[in-house]
């Protein structure tokens, strides 16, 4: 089965394209969190952030930064939400960076960032150690 | 008033640090979306993604990528949510990239990505044009 973003990149599926160069493309999400919600994606098919070659990360996030600036300026937004779902909650398995315009009182506060708590400092240190170990593995 | 992340970077406030080098630091969020939720931040105080110098973006997201990998491996997660709140919903005005471990049926699906709709193709094209214009301004 073909990838819907690869089809857009190949020009075989329509999209409201906001940016395109040799290696990246950005287009509007059809089911936006808010109007003007852009997806920025490398043209090469990589599934998640961890699959992108290191030397493509700078160019990718340089595009994301420009698009975040343009979304704010072009749509009179006060900020942006920039995010990637890697594997879980990822609807299309072709890495895409969401750039969503944000405004005060736009209704996303509260339910957007449900939070939990650590049982205490011991649990925090234990969890931090697991991540440090994995980093140096 | 001093910045709480600058205080952590200076070693004047405690944190469960998972990574540190000359230019970046990563530590556990004290109110995690899920246990193991890491914040990755440049040591230089930049407020949002659009304020980070272009040549720091590659190094920053190289660290984010390594940490996403370590969060998955170290905490047995199936994926990650990687996100920045720029200005709106940003609790600390010092850019930080959230890396949140994700697992199937972890409860974030559904309410996490509330979606809306465009009235039609005309509205999409109009919005895309505004962003394109801002990009080339």
C-alpha cells in the first residue's frame, strides 16, 4: 500500500501546499486542530523522528522554524504548537511535523496537557537513570 | 525575575538530569504527561523556536532525536510525542522540547488532537496563500 504523503509529494494527490523545495514539502492538514495547521515533511520517506538521518535534522527544523514564523505572521497568531507523534497517535507513518497556530483563549488549554505526578524524588531519579543508561548504551 | 530553566542550567535549582553537554541540557518534567517525560533545552536562553539561531537547530534536534530513542529504549515505550509550545500554553518562557513516552492504549488518543474542518477547498487555498505570502515576505 502506498503512503498518502508520498503520493502528495509525487503530485498524484492534491494538497494545499505552502512550501516546497528539493527535500521538503509543507501543506495544510485537512483536519486541522485550527485553521492554518501545517504539516512539514521530508520528501524521503522516514517513518518517525528517530529514523531521520542526523544531517537532515538541521534542514528540516530550519524549514519548520520558517513555517512557524510564517503561520504566526500570515494568520495573525500569537504563537504555535509544533509537534510530532512518533508511532503512537501517528496517523500517517511518514514523519510530519505539525505546526499549529495558537492564540490566547483558543480553547486548547487544560485538556491539552493532562499531567500526572511522580511518587517522589526516588522515582524521578530512578526514571532519569534508566534514560541516561539508554543514552549511553 | 530569573528563569527557572536558567536556574537549573546554572545548578542553582535541582533537576533529574538525563543529559548535559556544553550547549544543551535535558531533565525530567516534574509534572509529566507520563513518567519519563523529558524536557530538552538549549543552555542559552531563547524564548521560542523562532528565536533559536538557525545553526543551533541541527544540534538541538540531534539531541532531541537521541533522547527520543533513549526514552523508548530505556522505558520500554512504543513511541514518543515530541512537542514545543511556543508562547501560548508555554509555562516557562525558555524554549524546551517535550519528549513524552507513548504506548498503545495510554489514554491520550481522542481528546489529545481535537480537530476542526475547513468550509471547503476555497478556504484551504486562501489560508495556504496567506502562509505562502508570509513565507516569501
